């Protein structure tokens, strides 16, 4: 471990050195790994890659401390070892939409811990010569975490409340609508809870903007990462069950017809 930094009461920023091949594998949007401490022989935790620096082979993670699995990570200290399992790449839906967006305009929406998987997406979009509009909701944190990572790619962004009691506030809807129109947005990437992603898709339907490409973070409960254990399954209309740790598809195919139980 090169760095262990507690940012908020329940938020940890860590960096560690990895083999060069692994740092290359984890540079892509949607990359994640499973992490556990040395003394923990039973549980590992899926964590999105915040940044994979291929120049110095340093991996950065932003970890929200929740439950017994992640609380073990709080005990980590600089210089200690962690055990990782990976790489895995299905942490983002709509990867083809990101890869096909070049020399264009994109809108990125992120809330809370969704800021972590957002960074590789922004990096990819910037490398493809896209203009990016960014709206961040820092909730539930006091400040936007790891601003220094965002500042590598963007100088300006908007801070807005993206969701309240399961709905997008009208003021935020107007900001999104105007941004789409004024900036000729061709892609929207949304990093937040499933209910936020569902609302964004519903709002685009209201606007009649099904032409806008979509991508979003994959919030499925990952356990094995291989589609075997069934922890990541979700139920859809027609009694269909899909294993979301392996399916790579457009977000509309995931959330339209999704049953939220």
C-alpha cells in the first residue's frame, strides 16, 4: 500500500503498486477488482477502479465503508499488503456507446461513490476528443471527494442535487434539458444508484430523445464476478432472469422492464 487516506467518515482513498500488465488491463472504463486484507480468508469486496496509472503502475481506489466486508479495509496501513482478484471489466453498461463517441459532446452525471467509476469514463471520452459537461451531486458526502482526479481532465463542473425521494428535482431536469440542447449532447453517462439511472432514462423518454446514447455504472451485487453464483441476477418482465456481472448491453435494455423489488 502506497497510501491510505480517510477522506470522509465512511470513505477511504487508497493507492497501491501493481504489476504493469495489471495496470494496463485496469485502465479501461468499467474496470474493477475484488479486494481483501491479508488476514481475511473468506470475504473479498468488488471495488471500481478510480485510476490506473500506467506510467508508474499505481492503482487508485475510492472505497465506501459499508458492512463487515469493507470495515476490515479500514484497518489497512501504508506499507501493508492487500490481496486482489482481477481484472474484471463489466462495471459499466453501454461500453460500446462510450467507445463509439468521438469528436462529439457528452454529459456526465455522478452522485456519491459513483464519482469513482466516472473518472476512467471521463478519461476515455477526453482521449477521444469529446467535450464533456459534468454535473456532480456530492451527497452523501460533505465535499466532492478526489477533486484532484477530476481536475486532470476538466476545469469546470456543476454541483446540483440529482435525486430527491426517488425523483429528479425539476430544477435539475431543466439544467439537464438545457445542457442537452445547448451543447448538442450525443452521449449521457450516469454514475449513481439504479433509481437515478432509471429516472434519467424516463426523462429522456419524456423529451423524446431516444437518439442520445447511454452508458451507466453497473450496480449489481457482485460476488464471484464470473456469472456462476447468481448474486448479480435481476428479474425482468416475462419472468426473465439476467446475470448482470457478465451481460454487456445498452442501459435501456437493462432498466426498461426492470422490476425494482
